[in-house]
């Protein structure tokens, strides 16, 4: 799951994951949430452009994403139950 140059971020609330250039390579929902729980990944800060969304209603492992973020990786979490593990470089 984690290569030599990858980092992992444990996420349960909205946060700036990485400043500057970054690449998300995997998202793992480690604890299922309620209906509507999701994480929205944005390029830049909280007002940045939405790149993609992962729903946290079930435990899942999404790998080989390789999505580039030029201005930093920001994650907006909706709901309070789901837990996410973000793999990036």
C-alpha cells in the first residue's frame, strides 16, 4: 500500500493534507459512516476547485488514483462518523 516516497494522513475532519504540489494515490475508508458521509478533495484550500469525492458509507480501499494537485491537497469532510486514510506523495 505505501511505497518508499508515499505519506499517509489519517482524516476524520476537514484539513489541509499537503501544501504545494501533491498526488493522491489511494483513499481507504477505514470506518464506515452514515448515509451522506463523504470527503471532497480540493485543489488548493477550502475554497479550491473540487477534484473528486469519495463516499464513506462503506469500508473500501481505492488504489492507483494518481490524481495531481498543483496548489495543495485540501479535504472537506461531511458527516462525523466515517474515517479515512489518505495516501499521497
